């Protein structure tokens, strides 16, 4: 079965250089000691062992969902949107902004634990067992049907990752995680699991740019400020794009944009963007991204290329918190 892969839909939220965007990483165990009435949560990086139990008091009920056994789970704390999907934007309302949540916040933004793996059960280490056996143990100890705070995402064996990625995209999830079914548990990042994200795209208007740093930076763009039109026809900024450019593309974009620099913003809705060089809205580009929620920047953007669409036809991306792809 070494060629088989386990897959489950996921919504793991991370930013390139910020270990605290997600509360746990696959492969980094989340201590969950359910010996009587005690639950201890730790944020990543795991060696920091920052105790965040008081930030998520509702998760004390995880102990009941696992029969008050002593165990260590690998999982992630999530806040769900109206469609039942993990939402990075909603989770931000709980962490790290509110370390001592009010009763109103606990009611309005509840969280739950999604358990992906089990590392230890009743003081017996399971790290050397293959994933398929650990998964069976996890399914046997987690009574999730009646629990409001513990979920074990469904796993699929013998299914094409391409098919599963399409399913994740259809349901508005961020992607899939692929694991060899015979793999041991290895703490930290390893080649034993692979995240495959769903990448959404949108055509957006270039509203400004920042120059690149370093030698030659004055004749190359470092990143772009992009925008779209809302339902009232207003040009609204939606994010910054700084990756996906080749060196030649950075120079080419500079040669196009530098001649149309203007002193004032072309945006109808003003934004603060220190150091940006505003340009006339003449060019449209395609941008890949993970998520867009109105009032927030696009997440995990990447440049795809210039497009010849009419400026007036460029709309805001759909709201990721309410949209399910058809």
C-alpha cells in the first residue's frame, strides 16, 4: 500500500513567514491531556509551548469527546463560517487579538479542534506506527458525532489527488493534504505530507506599484497594488502582489507603469499605502490567490500575467466567506 495516499479536505491558514497564523501544523503535535478535566493547548512553533488554553475555554469539552483518555493529538483550532468551512478571518477575531475572550465573543465566534492525527494514547507512543493504523486509533477514540468542539476530517484512500482537489475547490475549501498510508509520525515539517492548495484567480486593475529593492530596483517593480470595481462602479483596492514575477517581467512592468505615474490615487475608496507610486488605471493583470473577504487584502497572492480585458469590466473577486464554486 506504499503507493496509496490518504487525502482529506483542509483549510489550513498560514502566511509565509508567520508561524502563528495557524495554531498547529500537520506534523507538530498539539498536546491534549484529558486526564481529569484538564486540557492543555500549545501554539506552534511547538518548541515554544505557549499555553493558550484560557484563550479557548470551550475546547475543554474535547476531553469528553475522547472519553477523558490521556492522549496527544495533532490538530488545528478553527472557526467556521456560515457554510461550515474553516475561516481564517473569523479565527483572527479569537487569536491572537483576544487572549481573554468575552462571553459575547465566545458565543459569536465559537471554535473547534480538527484532529488530523494521534501521537500518543494512554502514555503509549504511536509515532512509529504507520498512518493507516494511527488513523484507525484516532477514529476509535474520538466520539465526534455529538461533539460541538471536536472534528476528525474524513480521510480518503485510493482516490486521485486531482479528483480530491476538484472536490475541495467545488466546496470552497483551501486544498488537500496528501500522506503515504504507511508513513510514521514525524514531528515538524517533513516530506511525509504534502499540502496541495486550491488556487483561485481574478483579473484586477493595476492601481500602483512599489519599486524593487537592491541593485536595479529603481527600474523594476517590487510589488503591485491591485483593485476591482464594486457594484456601484467604484474602484476598490483588494491587495498587494509581490510574487510570481520573473526578473524580466519586473522590468517590463516598470517600463509600462513608470510613464503613467500620477500624483493622486486612481482609487475611489482611499487606502493608506506608504511608498506606493500611483498610476493611471490602464492595465489589467491576472492574480492567483487563496481567499478574499471584503474589507481585507487578498491572501497568498501570485502574479499570473497581463491581460487585455477592458478596465471597466474588472470586478471585485467573489467573497470567499459566502461563495461556493459551481
